[in-house]
C-alpha cells in the first residue's frame, strides 16, 4: 500500500527590519587633553557643535584684538600715567583749546545770547572727552540753548499779545490813547533810551503795569500834574456810559435843552453820538 505524501507548506519569509547604525554624539572636548577640557575657559563652552564654533570664534576674536595697539585702562583718578596714555589713544588734546571748536552761530534776532566756548572746552577737557564727543556735545548744547531762547521769546510775545487783547476788549477805542499817554510819561522821565526800554518792557508785561501807566497818563492829560500837556483822545466804554448817563440825567445840558444855542446843542448832540458809538462798539465785540 502506497504511503500518503504530506504536502509541503511553504512558510512565508518575513523581511528583517533594517538595522540603523548607532549615531555617535558629537563631542569635541573628548578629543582634548584632560587639562584643556577641564580648564575654566573650556568649561564656558558646551560640548556641542555650537559650543565648538563659539570657542573657535572667541579664539579668532582674541587673535584679531592682539593685532591692535595695547592701551592700559586707568584704574582710577590717581592712575595718571595710564590716563595720559589712554587719552592720547582717544585723541584727547593736551590742552582745552586743542578741541578747536567752532564759534556758535547766533542769529541777529537773539541779541544778548552768548556762548562761552573757552569755559566749555575747559569743562569737556576736565572730563577727558574725545574730540568727536566734544564737538557733538557742543553742537547739542548750542542748539538746545538757542531753541530754549526762541521758546522763551515766543512765550513772552504770546503773553504780551494776550495782555493787549484783554485791554483792548476792556478799553475799546480808548486803548491806543491810553497807551500813548503812558508811553509819553515814560519818555518824559526816562534819562535815556535804555531806561525807557527797560521801564516799558517791565510794565507792559502785566496788565497792572499798563493800567498804572494809563492812570498816570490821565493825570497828566487832565493837567493835574504841572509841566505836562497832553490831550485826551477817547474814552473807555465804562467812561462813555458814565458820561452818557450823566448827560441824560441833566435837563439843563444842551443836549436836552431845546432852548440852548444851536452851536452848543449841535456840539452836545455830536458828543453824545460819539459816546453812544463807543458803548455800542464795546457791546458788539
């Protein structure tokens, strides 16, 4: 009897997983002598590619620096010799006038503004400034001072303008004549133009000063002070209203009296019309 044949079953072959070779970590310090690798200097750098590049860069920077002139750093104010060498390397002149700074340009509109270049050079020399730094500081100083002067002048002008506008609103048409009266008083009693300008500049910066001058001027205008003749040209709205009220309350005044001479009545009517105009203009402002 024939022996049965057992069929052969082929076992599928499973492909092997490829083996990845172990990657060795980068270590540049492992190639150094132990003394080098453990030195304080090398310990500042990591044992990586970035650390290696940083160490090389530091070495190259040091090599480049060693190619320059060596200059000692002064240890303090008493280290005179090191300071002298250090200053020379920076280009600090031996004497203050060695900076040779340019004269400050002062516009004609800034009368009285001056810059002491000599003292400035002495100051920067005392603090060992290099020429470029001294020039830059000089330019900044003169520019800031001129700007401050300009701002101060503008502020003063704005203040005077504010005062003038306020008094114009208060005095109306009488403003100009009152100012002229006050200025004439100053002109009469000032010994010279310098005093005249000083008194004027001092008083016109405050409404009280202008009113003070106007009051004195009125005293002269009304001949209450001998030796000074000045006519009065106009009235304030309050003064005009006061006179107009007084005339209306006086039946005997030519303005109210139909039997008054025609010339006096005409003049009275004209004068009252002027008073009314002064008051009316003040109300429309």
